[in-house]
C-alpha cells in the first residue's frame, strides 16, 4: 500500500500532469500551505482510495485535476479558501458516496466539474454559493444527490445539461436573475415537486423534458423591487390629502342640506 504524502514546505503548487496515471498510489495526503493543484495533476490515479481532504490554504484546482479518480470515497468537501474550480475537476469521480460542500468564494462553476459523480447520493440539501454567476454545461450531470437544490439570485446563466439526470427533490425556484437556461438543463429531474421561473428567462429546447409537472411562470418584478414583495404604493402628500378632505366635507354638507 503506497500513500502519496505531499509535504509542501516551500512548494506551493503541484504542477500539471505531475502524478497523472499513477495507479500504484493508494492514498493521498495534501499538507497545509498548498495553494494550487495543476491541470490533470492526479488525473486517472485510479488506485487511490479512501477520503480526499484538502488543506484550507488551497486556492485553485485546475482542469481535470482529479478526473477519473473513481476510488475516493466519503464526502467531497471543498474548502472555502478555493476560489477557482476549473473545467472537469472531479469528472467521473464516482466513488464519492457522501455529501457535497461547495466553496463560498467561487463565482463560476465550470462545465463538467462534477459530471459522472454518480455516487454522491446523500439527502443533504445543496446550495449554490451566493456570488456564482454561471453554471456550465454538464456541471452536475448525473449527480444523484437527493436533497433540495438552492440557486441564488446572482446566477445569470445555466448551461446545457447542467443538472441532467439529477435526483433533486422538492421545490426548485429559478431566480429572476437568470437570463438563459440551456437545452436539457434539468432533464429527467423526476423528484422535483414544483418548478418556478420568470417570463424573461430564455428556456432552450427540452430544458425540463422527462418531468411530469408543469412549471410555474412568473412575471418579472419591477426594477429594484425585491422578489416576492408587493409593489410599493404611491404616497399622497399632505396638501393633496387636505384638499380631498375639504371636498368630501363640502359634498357631505350639500347632501345633508
């Protein structure tokens, strides 16, 4: 059993392809001080098993860094120190079988980030972090988490097949900030009990195909009006109120006469 232990020291970056396709390692330990993991650094290290723990100094995980590492199990917890999750970072990591925790500092969830992570089946709810503006194509394709999905009102774009074949349950509220939802984005999300989106959102082909419920379509809120709040009523100034009262009193007096 060969566990790869990387004690960073003065080294803060694991370079691209550094340990790609090294099936002989059966575990991985990453030490505090690590800042960046390079492109495909551990890609297809299929022999690595057990949990994967990241240090809270880590800032960037580059494209395909752990793609094809299907032996890791347990939760997939990405620390809040991470601000960049590149394309395909955890694609086909189907061994993770616990919950998924996303870092609060990311602004983009790139395409294929979690595609094929079919082992993630926890019933824990997942919240897309506030500040995320774009969710790329196939980002969560095939993830089997069965809790609710919360999307913040910073998200503007959801790519094609982003949540295809997911197992989300309950209510899905798509905020008015979203301008476009790509084709097949929520295909076969059969566990959803309700879907709501706004009239101005562009819905591409087959976005909700395979779902038996009919989405609720809401009108866009007035500019600057918080979602879900009634439109404020105009305020009458005091002079107008006084004039109205005088006219009403005069009318009442004439009727009584």
